[in-house]
C-alpha cells in the first residue's frame, strides 16, 4: 500500500474519493469517480495519508468503473490494439461502436 493517495479536492466535506489514474480523458490523467472531475498529472487533487478505507474505496471504484473507462478510452484514442491489430474506432463494426458508446454513458456520479 502506498504511503500517500490522491483524493478529489472538489468535495472533501463529503466522501474522500481517491482519484483513478487513467487515459480515458484527453489531457487528463486523473479522474474522480464520485463527481467526474478531471485533473492533469501535475497538481492533481490533494495528497493525503493512505488508509485501508481509502485503498478499499479505490479498488472498488476501479472495479465498478472498468467498462466506463474502457469505453471512454476507445472514444478518445487515435488507435487501439484489437485481436493483434491496430484499429481506429471508426473502423469497427456498428455493434462494437454502439456497445462501447453505451458503456461510456452509463456511469452515474454521486455529486
């Protein structure tokens, strides 16, 4: 377990929400799953001492948001590897596109 963890600075009075490191948003490497705030790699959120509660919350959010972040990643990247080949999202079948577009829309924010 890391000694420090980054939390969202937008709603500290409510739930302390760990930020998730992701490439699902252009120019923003950190994402808050509770309010949707995006941060760049430098100066993201607030660094606080990590606890078991925060570590557990981070793992839970990572698991719950996996499909949402994957869908967003596919929408913002120029190319991705699919079955051993590099593809553009627009080259994929309509069924594939619809599935991942819907996944990127299904996340509900608490705040």
